[in-house]
C-alpha cells in the first residue's frame, strides 16, 4: 500500500510524520511506501530576495525521509507549488495512493469547529481515504493526541453505500485494530419503530464479521442529530479514530460545510478516517 503524507513542515506536521507509533500503525495495515508531499503556496514567490522556498522545503523533507526510511518504509518526496489541497489530491491520483494523511491541531477551547484550512478542504474533496491525525495545540513541541491510530475504532453508519464502503476499510485496518464500536443514529421520524430491532440486527451482522477477525466489538443505536450523537459516543468510548464514509460533493456543493462527515472531521476530539466515494472516471 502507498500512503501520501502531506506536511507544511510545521511542528504539528513533524509530530505526526515522525511519531514512531504512528509509523508502526501504518506498517501494520500494509503501508510500505510513503510519499512525502509539501506544497509551496502559489502566492509565495521563489524570486523573493535571499529566499529559496523550494530548496528549504526539500532539505526539511530529506530529514523526514531519513527517519521514515529508518522505520522500514520506501520514501519518495515531492515539493510542488500551487493550492495545497488541489496539489495533494493531484499527487494522490498520480502515485495511486491508497490513503492520505494530514495533521490537524486539536480543538481550540474557543473555536472547536475550526480545523486547518488544508485539512478542511481535503475533507471536502479528497480522492482517497483521508486520515486526519490530531495534534496538540497551544504548545511549541506538540505531540499526536492518539498515536495508536487504528487500535480502537468508532465506526459510524447509516447503512448507506457510502457507509458500507467505509466499513470495507476494516479489511486492512483490522491488522491494527483491537476494539471497535459500531454506532447507528436513528432520525426523529423513526421514533416508535419496532424497538430498534432492524438497526441492531444489522449492526450485529457487522460486529460478527469483526469478532471473527479477533476484534472486540460493541454496538450502539441512538436517536437524534447524527453528528451530535456520534460525537457523544466518541466522548464516551475515546476511540483512537472515528471511521466514517463521505457522500462526496459536486464542485459547487463541496464548498459548503454541513454534512455529517464534515461535522465529525471538524469537531471530533481524536483522529478521523474519512472514506470518499470512488472517483468518477
């Protein structure tokens, strides 16, 4: 498997990329090649006196490359210019990446709906499964918040095709997963339906699959606002990562926030693994 790791060369990015346990988790799910990507923003001009941004970034990537190669991965580096999320998506397609990883500072006490612009735009437009790796805020020497990336997974499903595709990610995540919580949130219009039997039975089928793989599994059926209820379960079970499918968006609609998956990416305390729909050819 090939992973694309995007970095802006900040302390937060360094914490995510060079964390030994995070790298081990990527190896356990089958990643053997890592593409390190940094993007020089289009509005930063290489002709500025005394500054060579591309060369500075390449030297920094070389340092990351040494650490990651020492962990047993093949590494390729890419220094490109343009709009970060667009170039990251373009390289992910070009190198046939199986997933992308981007770091994001943890929640702000005052603005807990705000995540980094690149992470937010990638969540809207990603062409491959995207891991948003949470990193501490408010410190000059940050660390990742949940370094065992896939050890405890919270999987949220509405039983749609998008959710089923996200569940399929367990085919490789299971090699690093020990515990899973499966949650379905019923809408208010379902009130009074037959004792949750339908959703519980469907969750139990998926739980059986995971338990056959040796993953300890629990199920939750809730009612209310999907994003709020999923986040409430996350607060209770403190998973390493929330696994959720994305419906995808048109070029116009993807500029708007509001979907359940985007709410989860914006507000989750821990990591989020977002699985997008297949890209149309």
